[in-house]
């Protein structure tokens, strides 16, 4: 699991501003395809002040999967990077932002 976490962190660190990835893509790039739920668990344990761009990870339908305050934090971060999002959390023109 340590290798999985480290791979996730490394891939995230290099994800460019204005680009998105999905939980599934991140798991696959980390060498663990079919472990997208584990990506969510790893990201949920990041400290609030992390510099890793956790907010650039969305679900495969191009939506924010989080709720409440976390949803709003992710939406705000993405909008600051120029990514248009509906009030329901759907990324407008999702495919153009995929890394």
C-alpha cells in the first residue's frame, strides 16, 4: 500500500494546472488498475493544508464526488484554474480537461 500511495502522490504532483484526471485513471497510472476506490481513500487522508492538487481528481462521469464543505472547496479550486462547473458539480466540456 505504501507504493500505491507514493505513486498517487507523485502523479498528482505533476498534474498540470487546468488538467483533470479520474480516480480510475490515477489508479491505472499508479500501476494498480481497478483500485479507483482506494485512490479516494488515499486522497481523503491528505492533510487539509496539502500542496498536492487533490481537487483535480473527479469521477469518470466528470463530476465532483465529494459533498458538503469538501464539494465547495474542490469546486472553488477548479474554478480558480478556469474549469467551468455546474452547480451540481458536473465539469462543463469534461474531456477537454483530461490529462
